[in-house]
């Protein structure tokens, strides 16, 4: 097995172990994410606003119908169906609505007459590796959300299978956040969440503080499988190797967390980076048009993770200096 394959296998084992642990606080973790909603929000088709109209840039996208995808997050896909082989070939040969080649839309299946969701996320291919049998592995980055204006299809011959295939397309406009005040109540936030301040900036600061707290707990809980997995997802493989090497040698660790500076990007990072979210939770997040709403969910997720890790950290363990701030 190749080094990449061995790493993927170890990661899969850790993820399965983490999933077992997450089951213990599923109702508090995922429940808090599901119940923070904007009052009056439509569950499937958010209403258009003047901001949407002003910022919309129509274009046509090939549509991959699979799952909700959060902006700024990576998606690793394995292409094997003839329709998506044809779609990949076409999108790699032309620029998409955001101006680059390799752009396509990611939507998810919905009940009713429509074949896929009315809101999705534009993905851009970063790397793709054709396999000898015609399949392709690829790494994509989620760029921004869009609203579906019209649906269509494209047909053609997939030469790798010598099969006539057809994939979905959509005419789209950008789906942006609404303007909001800094006051949570006037922004329409549910009173079912614990408010940590008077507005969005307070939520942002609380989320940063909780992430720093979580990082400290993970360093103290190492080498628990949950701590290893979360340290890997927070810091990435290169920094994680440095952390694990020092902790295995019983050396002190001081490490800063590299995260986006802007509120909305930081929020997407927390929600998409830390743990695998259920598809219905991810769909709610993609449909959300309030940064403060998503930040409240990020705070709830971080609180649940901190609470979970506190239960496995040895009480007498000396505090490890993880740095004062997440940067």
C-alpha cells in the first residue's frame, strides 16, 4: 500500500472511532445545529432579496447531484458514472460562471417534482487523476453558493464507456447572505440558543475563544483517537506531524491555529472543517443567509466538542500552552 493509502486507512479508522464517540452527544451537538433557525425562514426555497438581485450573475453550470457542500471546504470525489465522466470532460474544457475552467455545481436530491435542490454550491476542480479504467479521482474546492433559476440537461457520448449519457445543468444566480444588523434579536435569531453577547461580533469572538479552548483540550487529551483526529483536521497533516512528534516525545507544544480572518469565512471553516456533519444539517447551512445564524451554530458545535473532550482529559494533567488566540 502506498503512503497516501496508508494515511487514508489510518484516517478512516480514526474517523470511525470519532463517530462512535460523537454518538454519545448526538442530540446536543447536532440538535443545537438544527434548532438555530431564522424566524420565518422557508425550509427549501429561500426568498430572493434586493441584495440577491443586485449581485446576481447568471450563468450555466453542469450539476452534480450528490450532497450539500459548504463554501470554502474541500470535496474529494470519485467519478465513475458515464454521465459524470461526460460532465467532467465538458467542464474541464470551458470556463464556468466564476471565470475558471473546471467549475460545476453541487446540489442534492429533494422530494417532489424537482430533480435537485434549488440552492447549491459552485465547486472548482483543483486536481484530477484519471485512472486506467476511465474513472477519475479529483479534489475540488467549494467556491460560493448559487440559486437555480432554470433546469436543463446535456447529452453526449462518453468515450471511455462508449455510452450515450445525459447530465443535469442549471441556469444560476449567486446566492449571497442578507445584510443584517449587529443585534441578534433584530436579525431574527431564535431564542432557543444561548446568546453570548449583543451581536455578530460577540459570537465571532466567542467562537474564536472556544476554538482556542478546544485546541488546548485536544493537546491535553492526546493520544486519544478523538484528539488525534481533531488535531489533524484543525491543523492539517504537516503541522499535525510536528505536534504529534513533540507530544510523543513528551515535549511541550505551543501552536497557533491558522484560520480565516473574515467572519463568514471563519464560520464556514469551523462548520466544514472540524467534524463530518449530517447531510440535513449541511443542507440547512447552505440555505442560510445570515452569518450570525451560522456563527451561532458554530458556537454550539464548539461548545459540544469542548464538553465532550473535557470528559476524557485527565483532571490532573498540566495545562499545555496552546497560544492565547486562534489566528
